């Protein structure tokens, strides 16, 4: 999974993959170094229990030097399970805790037992033969380089690759954060260090690639696509399409041009959308997008004096906030959505007090009658009555102005 492994967008796929699984579990290694690791366990557990409908046990493996009894307990759980999940955190940390331990073999054994291993975001980086130290390069400034990956992908499918999630990331705007924050310049430099038999297996955000070893097919699900990159050439398999696993392996070993598939579409290699382009807007599902759409519906309903519709927009956004609350992706989307919801509720409360309709349309007919009487009084030179009407309207909040074109009025 390229991202969104604990987002509402992944619930249906998780349900399909976990159906009938025995003793499903999650590995907490990728974020095991974080102070909030227990909170993340609870958050992911709540997502699977409430949204997916299946509870996961936690196979604790936060460090390779955990007490022996804890390590053996985790390995025993892996040996009995037919569904294992790992997701957010640090790829390089996870690799340090898994390499040269029994964990990679235990994960491979799950697949050999016709089970399912789901690796999302950081965990996805580890399954290739080569892995990106994402934080070290993007945040710390260490020179771009490859780490040795678990190569579960190669062991199980014959595909020698570097797995790169967040492949179409756009959050940097004009700053290129594609390719899991590497950007094109770093990726191209790192590609030259890959052997001729290897390529890049890029999974877009809110996208999953299911490799079914029984059918021999790789199917793309979600909002984006699977990109195969070999020696600077890129091709994409969009969501809803399949490609033979053997064709992917052959493409990486022999080159894309000699193993083209009818289900593979060619993409521009160096197209970086400008921040002003429509493509740069984050088209992947997101809570911030839900908030924007809810606000638009809310404003439209208020303009149409549709209080039920405005309230429904508030409730929809509240439900979206709850649904996305389990997503482990670190962003400010949930804060943005909560601010939007508070603003909508304040506006709705104001509308309930003042009324949804334009006050001018409510008092307009009465003011019109008063102005007709005032105009008649002025025509009769009854200025005392004219002034009385003007003053009483002013006390009620209606301002009268005499202009060459006639009487004008407005509400204070």
C-alpha cells in the first residue's frame, strides 16, 4: 500500500484480504522507537476492529534485542497467523530490527501458507531488495543511498526492485516530493546505483497493489497506479487493471521496451506539474478534501435557506473526521477539518438566531408600504409625518436616504 493503509479508503480492500484469516495480527516494529507506539497500536487496532470489522492482535517486535520471551511470543503468533499487517514509521528502523532475525522468514511463511501480508507506507519500503532511508535523506540531509531491503518481493515473486510508496506525493507544491520525498533529481541519481536486473516498483498514495501468487497476477486498487521504472523509463498500470507478475519481473530484468504489456500505459518521465496546474491539487482522498467539499455544500445550503441541508453537511463532516481519525498519516488535515466544522457550526447557530433568509426580503414589503406613505406625505408637504416615518424606521434599524432618483433604504 502506497499510503492510507488505515484510512477510510482502504477499508473495503482490508475486508476482502482479511476474510477468513486465522489469528490476524499487526507488527509494531516500524514505529516501535516512537514514544507514542502504544497509542499507535491502539489507533490501528481501533481502525481494524471498528472500520474493517476484524480485531488484530499485536505481535510486539519493537527491537531486535527484545527479551527472548517477547520475541518468541511474536514469532509464535506469526507462525499461527494467516494475515499480518505492518504500516507507518521508519523504513530504516524497521530494517535494522528485522534483518538477520527470523521475522522475514516468518512473513514469507505466511504467504506460503496461502495467507496475506499487508505492508503499507514505511513497511512497504522494506519488502524490496533495495530500500530508501526516507527520513535520513529528506529530513537529515544524508547523501542519497540505498539500504539492503528484506527482498520479500524477490523471494516470493522473482521481482528484483526497490519499492517506493507515496510515489505521486504532491504535498511539497513547487518543491518536488514525489517518489516518497526523494524528488526526481535524487531518484535519477539513485537509479544509476541499481543493478541492471532491478527497477523501481512505485505505488501511488491511497493505492494498493495486490500480488496474487496463485493467479500470478498483480492487480492495482485505489486512487492511483503502479509505476514501473527501469533505467529512466516509466510505465504505469492504473487502478482497476492487472499485469502478470512474471511480466513485471521480466520488465525489470530485460527492460520495459521489450516486455510491453497491453495493460501498461506509458507516462512522461519528467513531467512535474506546476503548483498552479490543476494536477497539483491533491486528488487522492483526504480529510482536507472532505472538509472543503462539506464547506461548499454548507455554504450552498445556507444561500438557499436550506437548514436541513446545512445541518447534513455538518454531520457528514463530523462523520468524516471520525472515519479519518484512525489514519496514522501525520498531517494537519484533522485540525483543518475540525476548524472547518467549528466555523460551520458557528454560522449555523447564527443562522438559527437570525434566520436563513435575507432580512431584506423579510422586511422589504413592510418597508415598501411605509415608504409609499412617506412619499405621499412629502408630496402633500406633510413633512412632520414624513420625518416621523423616517425616524421610526431608523429606530427599527432601517436607514432611509433621499436621493435624486427617489428613496433608498438599507438595514443597519
